[in-house]
C-alpha cells in the first residue's frame, strides 16, 4: 500500500515538475510561483464552478430550442400537405 | 608536397587533384571510389552527392512552439510585474541607477532595452560564466558557487566540483593539454623570447617565430601566403574593412558570426543577407547585383564579396562550398571563408572544408580561420594569394596597431600544426583527427537513435540539441551539472526565440567511456524533462546499411 502511495507521489511530483518546466514557472522565485499557481487554480476553480452551475441549464435550453425547431417544421409540413 | 589541379572537362565542375600528403603515403583521387571511377554524377548539381552529407533541421511538433511562446509570455508578464514593483519602490533595485542629482537628465541607463536581461537572464544566470579552475581538457574542475539572492550576486563556497566532463570547450583535437613532453618546445620558446612582445607587427614586434608560423600556416592550407593576428574576433572585424569599402557589396549568410557582421558594418560596404546555406537565394542576389549595380547610380559594384563560414557554430551546419565556388566563378565574385570551427576539425587530414569537399584551396579568395578552436591557442589567420597577404600586412588595422601574438602561443600553434601535419613521421595528429571523426559519428548517431532533435551536418563536431522551452533549458543545464557533465546552453539573443539549444562540442580527447557516460545521462535527463521531440523513426540496426547514400537512378 505504501509502495503504491510512493509511486503515486513520485508520479505526481514528476507531473508538477513538468508543469513548472512547460510554463516556465521553474525560473520564478517561490513567492511568484505561489502567486501564479494560485491565480491559475482559482481561474480553473471558477471555470469548474460556472460549468457546474450553468452547464445543465444551458444544455437543457439548447435541446429544447432545437427540438422546438424540428417540431415546428414537422407541424408546418403537415399543414401544407393536408 | 605536390599539388596539381586540373578541371575535368566533361560538363561537371568536379576538380581533380593529385595530392600526396606528407607522411601518410595515401594518394586520393577525386571521383574514385574503392578503385572504380564513378561517372554518374548528376550534371545539374555539378558536385558529387557523396561528398555532401545531408543536413537535417527537423521541426518540432506545433505544440512545442506554442508552449515555448506560452513560457516566454508568462515570464514577460512577471517581468512587467517585477518592474512595476521596482518602480513603485516595493522592491530593491539591484541594477545600475543614476544618482539623485541626475534624475532629471537624459537617462543614461536605458531601462526597457535590458528588460530581457533584467527579468529572465538574471534569474537563471548561474548556468553561465561558471568559474573553471583547471585546464579545459576533456574533463575539468569547476568552482562551486551559490547565490543567496536569486542570482543577483554569487559567492564561492570554496569547494571544487572535480572531474566534470567538458562538453562545451572548443577543444576539437584535444590540444588543450598540459603534458610536459608535448609542451617542451613551448617552454623553451618562452625562456628564449619571454611572454610579451611589447609592440605591433609593423614596428618592432615581428619575431622570427611569427615568420615561421606564417610559412607553416601557408603550407598547411596549401596556399601561397598567410598572415596571423593575435585575436580571432579582431582578425575578422579589422581585416574586412581593409578588403572592402564603400561601393562594394557584401553578400553574407544569415547566420554569420558577429565578428563578420561587425567587420562588414565597419567597412561601409552595402550588405545583403541571403538565407542560410540557400543557393537559390544567393544566386538571386548575385544576379540582381550584377544586373542592377549600385542602388541609385546603377554603376557596377566595385567588388562583390560572399562571406560564409565553414561550420556554423550554432547550427552545426557546413557551408555548401562547391556550389558557392561555382556561383562565384559564374558571377565573378570573391569568396571569404571563415573556418573558425572547421579548420583542423573536418576533412580527412584536418585541412578544413576545402578538403572535405575536395576543392582547390586557390578557389577560395580569402581563407580566414582561428587558432582558438582546434589548435588550443588563440589568434587568427588570413591566407590566400601573396598579393592579398602583402596588402594586408601594410593596410590591416591589426597589423599596424594591435600587439603581435605572444611567443608561447605562437609556439603552441606551431607544435599543434606540426602534429596535425605529421611532420617527422608522427601519427599523433592523424590519430586525433580520426578519433574526432569517430566520436562525432558515434555521438550523433546515438543521439538520433535516442530521439533528440539534432541540427547540422553529420560530419560536424558541433552538435546542437534543441530544447526549445526556456524552463527546460535551465533545468537541463542544472541537471547535467548535478550529474557532473558541463554543457553550454544557448538561448534567445544568440538563437531564434523558439529554438533554444544545448551545444555539445566533441573532442578527440573524449574517450568512448566518457561519451557513453554522457549519452547515458542525456538519456535519463531527456526522459525526465521530456526532451525527445523527434518524430523520425530511426532503425535500431544501422549496421545493416553499408552505403552512406543510395543511387536511386542507377
């Protein structure tokens, strides 16, 4: 169990290292790193919260809009035929 | 040494040279492979494909460029933020600032121009200027230094990091050595002449050892005459103004060294730049120059000088000399070849790119080179016709004003050159050249197998590995130092912004064991940092291929 944890920890720290390298945050001082990471995480948290609150509502509205369009078309076609 | 050259008149521009090398006893004829003559040269190219090995400049995947820009963008944002803090006064400014009384004057320290230095270079400058406390041979000792304020100031701890493998010094043939036996003549000359010359060549500084050196350099290169100078950079920057002036045209390669650019600018001639190693671009410029002449008056140009380098040190690429020589003959231009990195390092006997391509040295009008790289000394030379060199002796700024080369350095070059030429039946020189070629081949092929992106020609001992992202560049240098390998990493102002690289300079003094160790660590660091961007599929069994190129149309 502790071996799995160690492997996971190594993997996570490697991923953190990759994040530091790719975004060039590796060259910054520790307080700048903390600042950048906190800004990034808060932006990600805001995106997550917004999608959690609004995405279901928006999806439902979109589906309703499109289904309404198709039903309307079918009705007008039927009226034209008869 | 017998040299004859004849042009082969059957539509090809290949030059045939009968050349007996001093002590090798080997005779090589151009156009002969394993005793049989090859006649299927593609006439359109005019040069044997076999001699010009392919150069690769593989492009990285798109996401790499995007992430590089992202990294630079983030650092720039933080740069602005820190500049703001410094301006407001929340942070101490470590840079030079004017005195209080001068705050209203015209600013002396241009703040914005060193934005990059202040906000990126300073953060990571522990990777450069590392103090070395031993001979820069295949392995060296570094002094350990630490910084308490994020690289604004350093202090030496007093400890030495010993036996770091040196992959950054230009020590191609391993002449940076302190073996007593080899340096005996140098010590003798120092005892005889002292160390300082205390004069310029024109005045009282022309020693007999300078004359001997110049004769030797001329013999080595196969030209009529040569002249040596005390500093390689100054050789370029001070002699180009003596050769060309206003009313002349200089066609210079995109990636030429700063010394060439400085010399060209100082001369006052018009400079036009052609794309790196691109013969179409060069031909277009030549045609336009010959047809249209000078900009407003349309008079013909007084001189057209093509400036190229033998090996470009940032790319590891080799100039396409046969094609350039053909173009220069067609359009009647002059050729200035800067062999700073290639003299001694390429060619079967170390004579540089003219030997690599089997060209007649008389085809290159001005051959320039430095003694810093392959000869383990310092200084430069210009070689060519007797008239050219005599002219430079009196008209070059270096000859008239600069101090002459000092005697120990002259003797070091003489002994290194004699070693390479194999005087007295010595085979040390030719062994070193072969060892360097072997090391180059091995190192490059292993790196390609591992999946790194390498630039440059297969026979060039300068190997740039592309790292791209600024964070990775810094981490690479630190990781390699932690594993006791010293590398040189190069970033933005010296290379394009998206192509930061680590430049490895191979040496004949590196043993196979050292190279294996370096490759092993490179493999690990490459995996750790995800540096293996190459998308080529390399066959893991290259020994299956015997030929280095394939005849597709025979």
